[in-house]
């Protein structure tokens, strides 16, 4: 399925009304439906957009996110500070335990 929509297209300017004027799902390969084309006006700031559905988005479990974050940290520290690797790794893991266990998406800066 494809989704056609008429959305505000000028990111540098605030939208004067609704962000999206309308949308409609159509079978893949179909043209934009006439009711949506009628909503669009040249120079209005709105654009006809086409979104492709790839199916359901698969999310990583928190444990997997945490493992990848920790592995990336280890790789970074090995490259940039190999002499202080163990000390910096322990400090970062203790200071941001939730982040490196995948329980939060925000990393606190030390």
C-alpha cells in the first residue's frame, strides 16, 4: 500500500493551519487520488507527499540496544584512549547505567 497526503512542505516557515490537509491509502502503483489533488494549490506551501509502507517496524529489545551501545563505547575508547580504557569504561558504565542497559534513549554527559 501507498499513502498519498497533502502536508505542509516549508520547514523554515510555521504552518498557518493544519500540518496535513488530507491523506488516503491506495494500492501500490496507483496515481494520487483526485480529491487530494484538489486540496493542493501551487505556491500554497503544501506539498503532495507519497509514503511507502514497508510493514511493521521491528524494534530492538532493550538488552540488545544496551549491548550494542556498550560495544560501540568499547570500540571508541580502544581507539581514542587505549591507556585509560578500563577506567573510562567503568566510569561511563557506572554513570550512565540505564543508557547502557537499554532502558533509556538519553545519555547523560559526565
